[in-house]
């Protein structure tokens, strides 16, 4: 903390000298500094060193288990988001597909889009997801997590690329989806396999 002392005129000097006599030689040195400041018109700063102790708050960091669950669920959601984005043009070679999927899951995504592209179909909209973690392996520090979902494709349908009409008259609906998400060597999480059941399976 810094205090600034201003002496407006020299009328305060007698009172200051009385204080000096009472306080002794140490105070005299301090008073002299103050008077010099008054004569020059410049403020004199006296600095007091204050030691503060940091206040630590409880850590808000997630536990490794909670972090694994969140990372796996996020990878699952992102995989379908990437797939939906690539589906707008049926880009089966989209680099986004490999960002959150690997192995069998990545092959399934690519093959599905390749088939749509071959048939002249695209997909519009977004799926509605309701994922939940249903298994962890190993339980204490998982590297593999099973996610079960009841995904809704009501507003995520296929259309003909040439004229923009619906590819068929089959409505979307809710599908039971079971996915395996695994921790990768670089620490990221990716969906390694998934299975989508028929409409009405959940």
C-alpha cells in the first residue's frame, strides 16, 4: 500500500518539530524527508510492504473418470455432427470423418456416404441425440466406453441431389444406437464401432 503525504504550507513545521523531539532521531529523518517534499512541491511516497497469503479455492477440475465419460460422449456427438455435415454433399472422403471416428466406425461412415453419392443422394438436417454411458472398461480408469443412444432421425432425411425431393416416403424416427468409444494413443477419444437399429427400436 502506498500513502501520499502533502504539506500545503510551512505553518505545520512547529508541530512537526515537537513530534520530532518526542519520537527521536529516527522520526527526525522521516520528518526531514517530508519537509523536503513540501519545499519542492513534490509528493513524497512512503511504502509499506504487505505480505499477502494466497487463498486457495477447492479445485473444480474433473476427476479422471468424469473426464473420460465427457470426452467419450463428446466424441460420439461430434462423430454424428461430422457425418451430418459430410452428408449434405455425400462427401465420403471428407477429412472430418476421421476426426472423431476410427476403425470399423470410420469405414461404416465412409461406405454409407459412398453409397449415397453413387445413388445421387444427399442428407439434410441433423439427428437428435440422447447418449448415455452404459459401460466402462476398466471401470476405474476407462479406455473403452460404451454409449447407448435413442437417436431421432425425424428431421434428418435423404434427398435426391438432382432435384431436391425426398429420396423415399419413409419417415425418420427413433433408432437404438450402441457405440464403442476408445481412448487413442494421443489421448483423444474416437468412436471405433457403432450399430444403428431400425426405426422404432427405442
